[in-house]
C-alpha cells in the first residue's frame, strides 16, 4: 500500500515536471555543470597524481643529481697563488671521476655513484644517418633510471675495464638506422669510431619539459657506451689544458654571432653524476656533505649544481594537490548554486500550485503525500542533471586530454561520488519547499488567487 502511494506521488511529480519541462531543464543546468566540473577536476587530479608517480619511477628513488655548470670566466690559472686567481677567484678542475670516487668512499649512506659523459654526434648505420647523443656510463646508470634492456645484454666488467668499442642503443636509433635488420651484432659509426651493438633499450616516453626539469634523458635517441670507452676512444676533457680552453673561449668571443651554448669551452671531465642513497631519510644529509666536499675539491668555485628530483616532484605533488582541492571547492560551489536554484524553483512552484495542493489535501491526501510529491520532483531534477553532468564531465575530461595534452583518469569512484552528491543536493534543497507545501491550510489554499 505504501509503495503504491509512493509510486502515485512520484508519477504526479513527473507529470508536473513534464508539463514545465523547459523550466526543469533550466533548473537542472546548475547540477549539470556542477557534476561535470567535479568529474573533470577529479580526473585531472588523478591524472596528475599518476603522472608524478610515473615520473618518480622513471628517475628512480633516493637519487641525487649533480650537474656540471660552466663558469662564464672558465677555469682560471692552475696556480692557486697566481695573480689571476687572486683577482678573480680560484681554480676548479671541474666535475670529474675523482669526485665520484671520493663521494662513493666518503659517505657510507651512498650505495653507488653513476657518472655520465655526453657528446652530440652523428650516427651512421646501414647507409642511413641520424643525430643524437652518445653517453659514457657505468651499468649503475640503468639501475638508477629504472631502465630495462629489451634486446641483447648489458656491459660486462671486461668491456668496461678494456674500453671495448661496444654500445647499447635506444629504441629510436634502432627504428631509424636498423628498421629492416636485427641490430644486435651490427656496427654503428659514432663520429669517427665504429662500435658494435650489444643491446637495445626499452622504449620510454618523456616530454621534453619534464626531461629538462628532472634531468631525465631521452633514452630513445641516445647511444650508450662504457665510460672508459668514452674517455679512451672519444674525448677526455680532463686532458685539456687551461691554455686550450682560453684559446677556445677567445675564438668564440671573437665570432660575430657566437652561440650562447658554445660561448665557453666545457672543462668538466664528466657532465653529471647520479648518487644513489640507501634511504630517503639520508638524502638531506648526503646533499649537505656532497656540497661541502665539492666546494672543497673545487676550491669554492660553484661550477656544479645539486638537484634532488624526488623532492622536487613531491613539492610539485603537494602544490598540485592544493590546486586540485581549490578546483574541487569551486566545483562544489557550482553544485551548491545548482541546489539553491532547485529550491528557488520549487518554492515558486509551490506558490503557483497552491490551489492544486489545497485540492489534494481536501480530497484526502495526507501531508506526507505532498512532501513525497515535491521531493520526488526535486530529486528527479537532480538525478537527470547528474546523469547529463556525468556524460558532460567524461566528455570534457577526454577533450582536455586530447586537446591540452594533460593526462586525465576517470574513475568509477569519482563518477559515483558526483552522482551521489547531485542526488543529495536535490534531496536536501527539496525538503524545505516540500514541507512548506504540506503545511498549507486546505481552505486557504482553495481560496488562493
């Protein structure tokens, strides 16, 4: 009996909405846009969270990056007591393998140090040419960067110690130079040196902005060789004299349009190194110790930069979470405005349907029937608006990902939350008009003009 009464009141509410469907559509717009905003904001937040997690995986955990910085004056005279050093500063030998070894031996919390040397070069293979970077590394490089070798094998200790002419190439190099042949065992010419390919790295997709900010390499377009092979077969900048650098700097300064990146000769033996610490709680202490060691070894010349990518990401994650909370609050305000719109329209509906309410009460309808009828109308507006808002929110999220290139993740939980909130808003803001309608006097309602 009660169920039949509820269904009857529900049908009356539906008929009233259908009779004023244009007004009902306008009323539901607040709910539609509010739900769409909630879903799209949660999707952007989830996508951002996932992107940062993936970036942390790519850079590895507990890593400290030390990058070389070329001083605008270059290294000064090797004699600390020379007049040039007294006037301008002190001599720095630049970032070197000796620095890496010193950090490894002096700090117990350091698991290993992975030095890197890089150089821009042309690559030749199978009659084709492409450009990229050749990187001198140790096997720790693959561990610190969470890289896997898809084909072939990694470098052996013998290949490192013997400075063998072997290399591991990125997936992009394989696609450009060895698309029709199996690269393992093939020769690739890097500059003027022929190297034997022993492995191919897995594909990794990283945007240029992220790679630059977090010091992540584009492994797809690079060739990797043992660091000793790089020093022996290509170029060891530690053997460059001060005179060589001064001559190169003077020549670049005398050019009519010198390139900024070529303004000064690179005097660092290695370009950067990754220091892996055994526990994240030791990172700050290790950074402080490394800074003091390098400052002493480089004679107070700040020709290096220490970066902790994981801390940068966590700070960015905190900032984005705060930003997402602000967006969610704004979306919530949209739902609140939509609820106020429902209450406003329902109050107007109660006023214009005063005679109808009085007639129902006079022929035997109970006050709870009137409450049920008007709450049904409010909930139907919010439910329909919620469903349309869900579709709109999903469409907006997919559009943002496609057009703006921002990763979005739409979860079932966010959809259910938005729908639940929309229904709750309709129910909450429909109660007051419904109770006001049910409390009217039948006689006064029938007399209402």
